[in-house]
């Protein structure tokens, strides 16, 4: 019998004959500590929270042996007065919260009063601290949660906490730690993320005696980003600006930086979210961000972003987990929308046309020795970083507007060469036409005025089982686009009318490919997928020779679209070779 | 080979066969033109494997011979020469054709004529004789309705039906159908239908341009090729194999509104509407309004955020008021090939096919599917 087998199986794991009793304090505190201190990086995080809550402007983090041998955090914060030092290591001791009401609106990073005692439960901790007005500092040595030494000691203003031999008395946890390099990676991730949340604080990270990270501490997020992601990359990031400052203070307020669609990474690991300056993990936020990029990024590429969300403390619950990296929002939908809208607005307004340089950069890991042209480009880039002329202040162009373009010719029957006020533009004729058609069919559907061409004779289309299912599921959406499709025996359908756009195309092929396209992956918006696929099938192909008038007409139509710089799949429609780049390339400058 | 001919004749002959020269050839020799002496004539031939065109020009043959040379090179060179006699010599065991005209000399490397694809010869089969003008009109009125997209190969061809003394051409691309019937001077005994590629008929229409004598059309007994024999020019085309859809059922048998319109009015109004239709999908809206035995048609188009237009033309309308929208290109395509002064437009509803036919001529009809629009 199954239940019996379960019973026997269970008994293998623990002895039910043990009586129930209250755990001894040391066991209980170690279990609690396990929740807070999961790995060395958690210690660093807790100590950084304390330092920042103490108003530090300079924080040095030193780690050795992946943080297991040593973690030392030195800050110049307000310090702890001598009479409070002892109690700081008591469980649930905190200066940050007094009543339960305070929990409703937490504005400090720490509040649970668990950090120091938790750390002290799993490691040897020493602390030197001096608060303002004290002549000398206090030294405290704690082993196994007990103060073993307390003395007066001279020290600068602020607090230094040193954590040694982490998890030595906790071999189970030690066993599950990853390699030193991995743990160092986690620590460095924490410090860099904090440097983005607190650009005004100067963070230094010393790993095994080597300074690996130093944030500028100049209260400029862009400069902080420059250190984390590289100066050139940081320069290309687009500022997510707050509105005019008049909006409702109760609504989420979004600031930060996001990457232009030309600058992407292959993982989601480059999106940082801060809620009231607390670095948080939340499933919904990256989703909101990527939604804002919809139609701008190629599948499998992810943006780089730092998003600060400011909202009233009572609207966010950080007390979900002792580590405090998870948060819950009272009005999750509002936060989602705010993030998405703010980022989308930024992208639409500011996204620059990719230049040849950014295209080279976004290639994954270019070989160190590329062709001579690219090398000279890279050189030009380095000089351009210094020359004030080449780095114009970011001007936000009017939404959607393209520069006035004059058609020069066509390359490889695929790209239109056009001249604009600042150099040369190469326009992908297929991508550009796709954008035009996509917006046309989308608008037609929204106005319920899709242009439909009837078939004189219905076209029979053979479908796979999967395509048939998709057709049944989404027949209504297809009808909105002008498809009149009728079942005709098993796995065959008759198409009686098609969107006028598809006239002259292979109807059967277009329909089956459309079903395949919208069927792959989980499309959140089927209707948009149909529009994308229709535009793709109807657009002029690469390799098609266009007359001068056709090219001029295409550009004119592209100008009228709301997002002329990207095709609906997210690829760029054009790249820009500026007059300055041309001059440099030819050695005129 | 040693042969001479006039520059004009050679230039004209090369132009005739030039269109049959393959452009992006899998078989490189099909980029060449075949030169061969035949009696007192010089034969020029080219093929792209779908069609083969041969042309004979008067020549003074001193020594027989044959060779193929790059068509483009020879044509361009001959066209650049002054008028006069051109002497072409192919020395024995050589592949290099020597040309001499006035004080110009050239040598063109060629390829062996034995490697050139055989130009099909059609001796037996079903033969009819047609007048070039009548055939040209039929081609004009039908070929444009064939499909340009190749998903259904039979639709890229023109259905050609030989039945007694009637020769019928029909083409359809899924949105429209054009049917032209012509009478033959002599009836044939056997009933037969083949599908001729629209491209071949287009090319034939071009070749018919300067023909005055009746031409012979012969379908071989395997029904795989058709020969058009004109004076001094022959064209052979492969036929498309397959079954052409039964188009009779696509022709509406009745109507609820019939408008008789002056063709020139209809054309002008459609053209001006097509300018506004250009930005969208080319939608031209027709509103047919009867009024005491006569009536009018409003032809309009609009482009979102750009503008709109409306043209009003007189028509004799019988039946009820009707609204129907067409693609302007489809409408212009058919109106431009009708030669009569008046046309009739017959409709039953705004979502069923419209029928256009010249008034006083039941040899041509055109069916076009409307576009479904918001009125």
C-alpha cells in the first residue's frame, strides 16, 4: 500500500520517537542566521545596509578567500555610541524601528535587528566603532554570539566590522558554498549594485589585497555606471527622466538609465532594480522593462538598465524575507505600468539611430585584432571620447522624427543610401518597408477598417496539426485582419479573402508561415504578431531593385511612422555614418 | 564559315532573338546566340529553355558553317557599326568569329554549336492559322490577368482552348479572370486545350508587332510544345502541364445592377481616383446610382490623413443602386485593353465578383473580385 510505504520512507529520515521540545538558543539562532546569512555576499549586504543607514559616504569592503576567511567593511558613518554597542549584537536589537507602525513605512535599509546577531552566530566578529562626540572608539570581540572582549580603542569616526571564519561552526553551509571565484563574483555584484543605488557614496572593493572596484562617489549615476559597465557603454545609456516634478507623489516615480536598443546583452543579468534605493529581486520588474522594449530587441537579447523606483514606504513591503531582497508592492499593476511607460517614453524619444561604431561594439566579444578599418574606427572612438566636439550633449529629438533624407542610391539591391544633415544613412529597404506596413495594418485593424481583397476562387491551404490548432484558437484575430478562412476537410482550409496587403503574394505560404510565426513561443499579443508577420510577408524583399522614386517614397512613408528606426522584429531600419566619422575615416581630421 | 549580310538585317535579327537569350543562365551557352548558314540565309537562334526564337536573314553565303557567340557582345558590337555589309568568317578549326565591316574589325570567341541546346522542331500536330492583329489583341486582353507569383504554376499560364472554329484564351490569378474568344477561318476537327506560359505569349505579342501575314500555330502531338511560325521568325514555347481550373463557374450568370459607361470617362475617373488610392491598398470605390432610366457613378478614393477625391461620370444604369470597391490597378488593367467605346459593369453585391465587358462584343469578358471595405 502506498501510504504504508510512505510511512516507512518517512521514518528513514527522522526519528519520530524524539519528544517535542524548544530548541536551545544557539541552535535557534543558527537556524535564523541561515535565513539571513546564506553566503558571504549576504554578510556584505547586511553590513553595507548598516553602513548606509549610518549615513556613510565612504565605504571600503575588503574580502579574502571568497569572504569566508575575512570580510571587513569600513565606513565613515555615525558610529554606535559606547553604551549601545553591546546590545547591537542582541537579536532583534535595532535603532531603526520602534513600533509596529514603523514597519508599515520603512525608509531605512535594515530594520529587523537580525543582521549583526545572525552574522555573529555563524562567524567570529570584531567591531570598532566611534560615534561623533566620543573621544575614543569601542572595540568588541564576539565569538559564538557572546562578547569575549570589550575595550576602548582609538579609531576614526565610523564603524569597522570584521567577520572572520564564516560558517566555520556551520559545516553544512560551508559545504554548499561555491568556488572562491563564484563567491567573490556575488560579493562584487552586491557592491557594484549598491554603487548604482548610492552614486553619492564612494565604494571601494578590495579582493584578496587587490582593489577591484572603486566607484566615483560623485552623486552622478552616469559616472557610477561608467565604472560598472564601461565609459563608452555608459555614455550611450539613455536617461529615464522623471516627469516635470508635478506628478502625484503617491505614484511610483521612475528614474534611472536604460540602454538604447543597439546596446544589448545576452542575459537578463544587466538589469538592476532599486526600490527606494534598495536593490531588489522581483519577477515582475524585468518583465515590465522588457515589455517596454517590445519590438525593439531581437529575440534572445536583453537590455542593460538601472531603474530606481521611488514610492511611498507604506506601498512597498520589504519584510517578505529576512534577506530583504524580495519586495511586494501594494499596487503592483501601477508599478508595472509606471516602469513600462517611463522606459518606453525614453526609448521612443531618445533612441538614437545606430551608428557603425555601436554596431561594431554590440557584436559579441570582437576579436582583439580585427581588420584595419575597424581598428582605426576604435582609435577614432577613443579620441572622440576626449574631443568635446564629438560628444554633443544628448539632445532629445522630437518623437519619431527622422532627419530629412535625400536618396543617393541603392547598395546590393538591399540597402538604400541616403544623405541627411549629418552624414550618410544606410536604410534596410525590407526592414523599413516592414515598419511602414506594420503600422498601416495595425492602424487599420484598430480603426476596424482593414482593407480586404476577396478571392475570385478560394485558395485551398494545407495545414499541419499544430497550424490547424492555432487557426482554431485564433481564427477571430485572423478575421480582424481580413482573413476569411473556412474549414475544408481534415487539415485543409479554404481562404476566401486576404488582407489587401497580401495581394500578389503566395497566399498559402503566407498563411502557414504566419501561423508558424505567431505560434512559436508564448506570444503575449497574438494580434500584434499577426501584424508583424503580415508586414514581413508583404514588404519589399532584399535583393529587389528599386527605382529612385520608389526609394524616396519609401523613406517618405517611413518618416510618417511612429517608430521609424526599428522594424517590428526589433532590428534597426537604418544605420548612420556621421560626417565626422567619414572625415576621420578619410584622415581629413 | 564565310558569310556576309547587311548591318541593318543582322541588327534587326539579333533584336528579334535577343529576348529569348537567357539572362541568368544555369547553362552558360544559353547566353549565346547561334549563327548558322541555311541555304542563302543566315539563321540566328536563341533559347532560355522555356522559349526558343529563330530568325532568318538574307545573306551571301560563301562557305557554310555554324557557331555560337555571346549574344550581348555581338548585338552591342553590331549595333555600333555603320550601316553596310558585315562579313563574318570562321576559319577552319577555329572558334573565333572574325567580323569585318567597313574599316572595323573584331574577333569574338565562341562556343561549339554542337553544344547548343537543340531548337525544337515541330512538324506534326494540330495546326491553326490566325491573323496577327487578332492574336495580338487576344494576348493584350488576357495575359495581364495571369498570376506572376508561382505557387500555382498553371495560373502563370494562359489557358488556350481550340474548339471547332473557336480559339479561347483565359487567364486568372485568383483575384480576376480574363477570357477572350476569337474565330478561326478554318475549323479544326479535334478539340484540344493547352496552357501557354504568359511570358511566352508576352514575347509573342512583341514579335507580332511587325507581322502582317497570318501565322501558323502548331501544338505538337505530345502537347508539350507550341510553335508560332511567322514570316522569317519562329518561336517555340514549352507548355505548362496541369489542369487549369474550370473558370466557367467563376463567371457570374446574373446581375442586380448593370451600368453602361463610356470607356474614356470610366478610365479618366479611375485614373484620378487611383492617385489618391496609391498610398493605401489602391482602393477605388464605385457608387452606382440609377436615375430614371439613366444614372451616374461616383468614383472615389481616400487616403488616411492625406486626402480624398470624387469623380462623377454618367452611366446608363439598370437595376438597383450598388456600391462596390475595386483595386485601382485591376480596374485600370482591364479598362486599358478594351478597344470598344462603351463598357458594361455588372454587379450583384459589394462582396461578389464584378463583370466588365465591352458593349456590343461578346468575345471578351473580365471578372474581378472586389475589395471589402467600410462604406
